[in-house]
């Protein structure tokens, strides 16, 4: 499974399920590096089945950290973990919560959005493309899409499996 590489436990916003990390500022893992590790260990490639996440994480990123001098979205901005925004309507709430993988969450929210929650929340259309008004950027290194909802000023990363 290629998921939970970056999240609320990370030092910066990064791709949840990167396909590649060989050119990332901090290689943390990816589909490419995982398959390479297994095949280097002698596991046959025709026996590998790779699952990729179809959910995203929310982060609170300050205006000055989210955009570069040209107004473009940054790929690995720092975030304020003390202001963890809620995810979709199934996200944990009430303080002392945990995220989908059991990691403790600050403020009681894991900040998780299931794929349907990204549609329900207005981030994606029903065919999986970015909804109108959602700024996004494609990260050529990780081969993932990152999105920013300007109204909330929260960074959502990644939307790895969202393509048409």
C-alpha cells in the first residue's frame, strides 16, 4: 500500500501517497521506492500489487507560507499543527482524537477526507477533477496533485488518485 507517507505528523505538507520520491527534498517513501525495495530483496515484480490511497489530509497553512513570491502554490509548505482543521463529516472530533491510522491528532481532528468526502466538501467534481474555485498544482516529482481551498486557507494534500 502506498499511503500515509506525509500527514499531520510530518514537518511540512507533502504528498500522502507519492508515486515517486527520487527527486523530493526529503525522500520519505513512494510507490517507486517501495517496488524497488521489494524487487531488490528478490520479490518478483509479477507478484506485486500496489494499492494507492484515494483520500486526502487537511492542514492549516498561513498565507505567507502557502504561496511563493509569484503567487503560485508551494509544494512543501510548513503548517500549524495547533490549528488542525477538520476533515470530512466522518473525521474524529472532540479532543484527543486519532486519525485513520491511529496517530494522535491535535485539536481532536485527524483532518482526513475520504474520496467521497472530497466530493461532498466541494473540492472535487463527481468525476474526480478539481472543482471550480479550487487552486491546485501538479507535482512532477511525486506525480501527485496538491490543492488549496482559498476560503479556508487550508492545504489539502494529496489527491494522488484523482485523474481523468
